[in-house]
C-alpha cells in the first residue's frame, strides 16, 4: 500500500517527510463509492471515521455511512479519486494540521460548542472555524 504525505504530494517534496498516510482505495459498486481503507486513514490522522465521513457528505452533498461489519466507508454517489482526495486534504487542513507549525500532532477538544485544535508539537491552541 502506497503512502502519501499528509499535507499532500504537491505541498512537501521532501521524501523523508515523516507524516504519511495511506492512499485512498476506492471501488465503485453500482451508484455508490466504497472506500475500503478509511479506517486506516482515520487512525493515521488520529480522527474518528464519523467526522471524516460527515465532512465528505457535506462537501459532496450526499449521504455517507460506515459499514462496521465489513469495515468499509460508503459514499452514496460515484466519485473519482481526483474528486475525493482534495476534499480529504481540505479536511486535514481544517481539522488536523496546526495553523501555527503545520504539524499534524493535534487533538480536537470541544468546550461549550467551540472546537479547539491543541498542538502537541508547538503547544498552540487554534479555534476551528468552518467556512
């Protein structure tokens, strides 16, 4: 399974960049797209699958759900990797990368309906604002 840089292949050219994630594996079944390795990507990003799927659903304007029994994510629309990968990088930019140091060593905390991204690398706390 090939790995790509968390910040995108075009952003960091350094082959030794240590923050990597699996490339998405898509399969079209009828009028649905199956992402068979979203659980791996979720672990590598340290974010819940549910949050990533919700972001996809809002961005693509379709229903998404996770089939726990078969360990696969289902998007109720046919999409190509060239359409879906930029959405994942947008999610990473908003919910994973620290706005100060650009490292993905962050956790999300919610307090009084305000999401904060706390960076373990530089110690900054960034408020998440979604456009």
